[in-house]
């Protein structure tokens, strides 16, 4: 029996928010269209945060206005506060992904909130999302470690998961914003969150900063997670995380999963082509392995 794994492409948001390149709105829309042509059906297409905090996402309203709505792709908007939720709904987001934070050091710098303040902000903003009739998901950032405070207690994750339940979010991601997770910790944290909040769908969000990205994807899937965030080319990172690097690369994750018999609905060759196109547009090298090595077995 084949198991389907849903890939949530985060390149247009997490990928581009911290890249040195400044893509035009038209180039972002072409990136999104290429991802859709490669089979992506759900992606983070922008974020509705302070343009002073993240200038590269300042044109997200224009990006959402330019989306091809005939394709029925789920275009997720990232938001961290009520103002962001309102702006995202107005822009026609198909879904809101709200950012919770597990560490105080990162939380105060990234979004001016401590962990439980981010939980309150979610609970406060959630009714707007439900009134708009679109799905609400949440991502716990720095869920495996905080760049300023160090280790993050798993109890915080449980408290935040309960807040996500109270807000009637349907899905919760554990985000390794700074790439410090190990496969064993992935098992432990997903199992703990599932045990405390069994009705939430779980999603995994890994950055490959310290070389464990794909191993962590494997561990999450072994822990029963069916939804994986990834970014084309492996680009990206958070401007508020020191030495941040990109997400696990979509083409590397898809390659590994297809080799093992999982289904993702993504055309691997088209994703590799998109990564190569992106490399040209960005004007610098990208980190993914498949964009360099190509797929296997060789195409005849
Ligand atoms: N969209 C646009 N502008 C926003 C905003 C939003 N969602 N939320 C707040 N602002 C504006 C306010 O209107 C205010 O503008 P003004 O100075 O012109 O009056 C300014 O930002 C500061 O607002 P304030 O409520 O005092 O927030 P803050 O300074 O504590 O910043 C955030 C909080 C969340 C707005 C800010 O930290 C932020 O946008 N962070 C984003 C971080 C991020 O995206 N990281 C990567 C993804 S995890
Ligand atoms: Zn991220």
C-alpha cells in the first residue's frame, strides 16, 4: 500500500523572505506558477507581517492579487498578529498559518511576543479566520531550540498545542527554525504533542542548518506525520535567526520519498527544473542536492 505525503511548498515565503535577491512581484508569481506546474497544490505564498520587519514580503498583497485562481491551489498566508490575519483575509488567502513561538528570546525579537503571548494572539485572531470560512493552521517556531535561550522545554509545546486546539486550528507544525533538531528529538516531540492533542493534524517544518534535515523528515514520517514543509532549491531562512539557512529542499525530499514508494503528486523533474530556474533568477547558488546531482535511476 502506498502512503501519500503532502508537501507544503514554502519557497515563496520562508524561502524568499531572507534571500539576498530581491525578486519582483512578477518573478514571484512566475515562481509560484512554475511550482504549480510541477504539481504543488498547497504552498505558503506570502506573509502579512510588518514590512519594516521583513521588507522582502512587503509585496505579499500584490502577489496574492496576481495569483491564478483557476488552479485551486491552496495559497497559505503567514500571519503573526490580528493585523496580519485581517490583511491576509482581505488579500484572499485560502488558509492562514499563524506563527506561535516556543522560546522567549526568539519570540521577543521575531514578533515582540513571549510564547504564551503568541498563544493569546492566536486565540484572539482565530474567530476572524473562522468567520472568513478558511482553514486555520499554526506553526510553532523554534520548537526544537531557541537561538538566544538554548533548549526549549517540551512542556511549552504541549501548552501551545492546547492553545491551537482552543483556537480550533486543524493543523499544527513543529518548526525547527534554526536547524537544531535530531531524528530522536523529532520522534520525542511529535509523539508528545500527538499524545497531548490527538485531534490536531501534525506537520513538520525543518531547516537543514546542521545537516540533519532529511534525517528529520524521515523521523517525522516514521512518527506518523503526513505533511512536510519544504522549499524549492532549499532556499531560505528567518531574518531573526542568526546564521539561518534554508528549509529542506523540496526536490531532495520528493526524491527520497518517491524512491521509498511514497506518493507526493509532485513531478520531480519539473521541480528540479524549477530549482535551476530559481537559481538563475536569484543570481546565486542553491543548496539542494538533486539540482546538482540529478535524479536516479537515469531517465531513458
Ligand atoms: N502587517 C503590517 N504592519 C504591521 C503588522 C502587520 N501584520 N503588525 C503591525 N504592523 C505595524 C504597525 O501598524 C506599526 O506600524 P507603525 O509603526 O507605522 O504604526 C508597526 O508595525 C509596529 O506595530 P506593533 O504592534 O508595535 O508591533 P511590534 O513592533 O511589536 O512588531 C510584529 C510586531 C509582529 C508586527 C513584527 O515583529 C513583525 O512583523 N514580525 C515579523 C517577523 C517575521 O515575519 N518573521 C519571519 C516569519 S516567522
Ligand atoms: Zn522556517
